[in-house]
């Protein structure tokens, strides 16, 4: 048989990967709907987005009630006791304004020196704690949490009244806008107290919420749901490819000059044959579903973990999902080796899987860059162009890499040596683009 040229091979390899990408991306990606911040409520994303994924959390936040200053101050026993203990001291240090002394003393003296009258401030404002969705989600009592010793700071009454229910940063900026900036020492002291208070506050919320049965249940549910969707996407994509090539085969067998009815019949036969092929390869369909499920499950866990530290955008979620697919696909070859590949063939399959993964990530990155351009932001047309270019780049790069691995003499020498005496019956090692993307196995 005459050896095919590089351009012929490149055309076929690229076409195979591109075809799979078009069928799955345009036809099946609607199965998976990525959302900013993922599908599980975390402390970080509910604070930044104000959106709950769990309806129970949303209902609890709506039912938190209006802020009642008395519940967080005079009616709270710890607040009253802390002030009583302070009044027994002759003098106090102003924790916001270094070097100043304040008092809980006689009214006559403080009336003449109001700048020396002591006042107890909530470092993290009580109202902020009351309206914190993470606090509500963790099921913690607002007044009890606000009146921890770590959230108290004594300062002078005038300063505290001016600060009111503003956070340290809000108060600092407000003073600057008024043309009354705080001294550097005061800002440093306030920020230090704020950092300590928030560290303790957030630690308590995170400890309570992330260990709760509700959070663990939400993580398991969301990860399993994504796993099922990715598994379904992989399995259906495999069957789609079988149908496409079966239809293509039937059409190529027709002579020129046929009627539309003849072509329609050929396509009908192709669909039927493709479905039959899918049934015969049910083990491969199940394998695709299994790999997709595992990748989806772990990518769901990964996204939730990331959202514990920052809010992940839709593009970052897709990157995580793609990384998970690469790891599962490559790990299956490396550790499970379901197709009993010889050592050299296994090396080639791993390299091909990694090369395909790099191609997919590159295509995704270029698609995201196009999304930032005016064309990429032009409604449905922009989304279509972005996806088309992304799939095309993936096809070109993966096709080139597959041919490189097939033609590189040094690699072929290494593969033959690794296979050694285990190679039998002239076992082939060539992997086509579709086999790389869908099965990553040796052609039979």
C-alpha cells in the first residue's frame, strides 16, 4: 500500500478530533451548565456573590430578621459583663489611638473631658455580623458571635460614635474622603485588631459550616451530579461518532447523481448501523461513561475546594474539569491499562493522552481570549465563533502531535525496545485522532 503523505495524515487526524469536538461541544455541552462560584455554597462565594445554591440556606438568610442593636449590646450578657469589668479599672488604654488613656469614671469629669470617655466597640460591626450570609449559613447566633472577647476594643466615645457600624476599612476611607485622615499609627492598630478579630470569626464559621452534614451532603450531591453529566456526555459523544462515520460510509458507497431520497435512505441506514456499532461496543461506551463520571466527580470536588478560597469563574471551572479529564484518562492507561497495552504502547498512549490534553487546554485558552474581543462578545454569533475556533485549534494541535508520535523514529525505536519480545503478531501501535480522544487505545 502506498504510504500516505504527511498532509493526508494531518487532514484525517485533525478531521477526526475536530468532528468529535463539534459534535460534543455544540451538541452536548448544554448537558453541563457551569455557574460562577460552582454548585455548592461556600463561605467565600455566598459573601462575594450573595447567591445561594442551597434553598435552605437562602430561606434561613431571608428569615434572619431585622438588625436589633439592643440584642447585640445592652441585652447581651457578655457585653454587659465586659463593661462592668472595665469600670473597675482606674484607667484604660485606647486600643485604636495609641498613647491615649480613657476612663469609665465620674460623669462630671467626663463631661468636661469627653475625649477621655471610654466606649466598647465591636471591631467587626455587629450589623455586619448580623447580615453576614456565611454566619447564617453556619447556623451561628449573631449576638453570641459578635460578643466574643476577640471582637472587642476599647476606644474613646467620640471615635466610636464616628465609626458607628462601619468596618475598619470603610471607616478609614470615610475619614479620608472627609479630609480627616487617620494617623498611620491609628490605622495600623485598627487593622491589627481587625485582622485578629476576623481570623477568629472566620475560623469559627468555617469550622462549623464545613464540618456540617448539610455541606458534606451538598458536595457529594453536586459532585455526583456533575459526574453523571460528564459520563453521559462522554458516552453519547462516542455513539455520535459511530453514527457519523457509519453515515459517511453509506454515502461514500453511493454513485454520483442520486436523488435526495436515496441519500436519505443511506443516512437512515448509517444511523441504524452506527447505533448497532455502539451496541456492539457497549464495553467501550461503559468505559467512556465511567471515565467521564470519575472526572466529573473529582472536578466537582476540586471546584468546591477552590471556592473555599476564592470565587471561581466559569472559565476556571472548565479548566478544572478539563484537567480532571486528562488525569483520569491518563491514569486509566497508566494504572488500570484496560486494553492490556504492552509497555511501549502504553508509553505512546500516555504521551498521546497528555498531548491531546494540552491541545484541549490550548484550544480552550484561545477560545477564552476570543471571548474578550468585540466579536467574541457579539451574542450567539460570538459564542459560536469562539467555540468553533477553540475546537479547530484543538483538532490541529492534537492531529499534529499524533502524527509526530507516529513518525518520530527515535520514539518508535524506544517503543519497540520497551515492547521487546512481548510484541506478537505484528501488533500495531498507531492511534488515530478519534481513538486518542475517545478511547486512547491501540487499534485492533
